[in-house]
């Protein structure tokens, strides 16, 4: 039987309050939905297990009547891994279940594995958020008890970098790029000849503050707050991720609404976020030995002319061309990685 030209791919990408599902023929999107779980009045009262079942049900309903050849899921908080495409297996599910940090991306592989077993098709993750290609020197933080670790928007970073390289008729592995992903979190990575040799820990670690994350905070003040008796552990963690950044300064993480309101204090907070983002971007020039082929701006905030123009003003002195790839592009990136497997261009790796 002759192999069809392109696979039918189910893409699964859970968020904190939504589940994005995509149906692709190769890299062409045939259908996609984003299930907003907050529309379910019972959602706030559900246990994590009940919420998982609701997400699984949504995925099963989405694929009803559809031909599926493979499933691509967003990679969660796994152990540090080189960039690649990984087979979802029991070892991966076990590590996700016991992950030290909770994140919605941890749910994608378990959902994919259940459906894949039901359909008898393979399931993979690609470039999980724990993709780790850091140089050894970039792991130093200032104290051996707190090594810098790699948690960032690896999927979109890698897909954007490869897309840019292809548009220039060049290989990703031959370029020096700085990729700036700007969404709910902001990650800035130095891509040196196909490896992300330095990047800020964008979940709850360091770097610029973002719409809902605090980024780097004064360490001494944070320790004193932790032992002041004013805050519980979970309250402090929410201040760092979820209730920090613009949300803490302005009451909302919606940059578009802040720009539309035009309140001077709100705009100053947005400008401070972009100032810190530019600082982090300029710092990555050191990781690339000052040789920058291009700066790539991506993520949801890259749709904003205000954001892009501000960053260009801050970064023009670097002398590197700036290219904009708006949107998070995670669904398309997962489908693209599925095609690499289908065409035999990349061999999936068993997770262990």
C-alpha cells in the first residue's frame, strides 16, 4: 500500500484555562479550536483529575470522525533534554506526574498517550519547555545551590529560528540569532549555530518581567518577604508567576487593553517591561560573541506595533536586522515537527 503524501495530525496544546486542539494535513491546518474551560461554571470547583478528564473528553469529541495518523503534543516540564522529537512513553508520563513544577503543558502528553493507544497511532512531543543546550558557563548563577536552568518557550523559539533560516536560504545551524518570545512569559535566547546556548528561565526564574510573571526580583527582599510572616508559600509563588509583572502593576495582563486605555502609569509599566526585554536581548549579544545575524521577535505581543516599535528603538544600536514573526505558532510548530518524522528527516527519540 502506497504511503500517503502527508499525515493527518492531531495537535494538543493545553493552557492554564483552555485546551487548544488542531487538525492538520501535513503542516496545513484543516480545523482548530480553543476550548475555554472558564465557560464551564463547574470548572473552578473541579479537582485536577476532573479537569484532566474534561480536557480528554474535549479532545475525543474534536477527533470524532477524523482520520488520525499521529499525535503531536506540547512538551511539559520534563528533565533537561536536547532539542528533538520524543516518543511519549511510560517513562515520560511518570516524570510528568512527578514534575517539581505544575504547568498546563504537563497535561498534553498524558492526553495524547490515551488517545494514541485508543487509535493505535504514535504520539510525540517536540522541543519541550525543558530543552537544555546551555553552555556550562551559562549555568552559573552566583551560588552553587542555585544553578541556572533552561525553561523557556523552546518550541516556538526553534520553529521561528528555522523558519527565518529557510526564508534566507540558509541553515539554522549556520546562524547566530537572538530570539525574543513575548507572551504571558518572556524568554530571550541566544541561538548559536543551532543551539540555544543561553536563555533566561522564563517560568519562575529570571529575565524581564512579563504580563503575568515577575522575572528577576531582588533576592534579599524576596527572602525577607518569605520569612516576614505576611505571605504563605503559594502566595509568594503566585506573585512570581501568575500574579506578577504587568498584572501586579496594573491589575491586568492584557497589554492590548492597557495600550488602548492610555493611562500614563500603565504605559510606564509596559515601557518598563519592554526596557527590560531589550536589556535581556542586548545581553545575549555577549553569548554570541557580538556576531548577530538577526534578532527575531515572536509571540503574541509581537502583534503589537507599539511593542515592536519600542523594542526597535531600544535595539537599533546593535546593528542587527530585526524580523517579526507574530503569534506563538506552537500548533503549527508541532505539526511541522510531525512532518519531519513522517518524511524521515528527524528520527524520534525514546524518552528515558
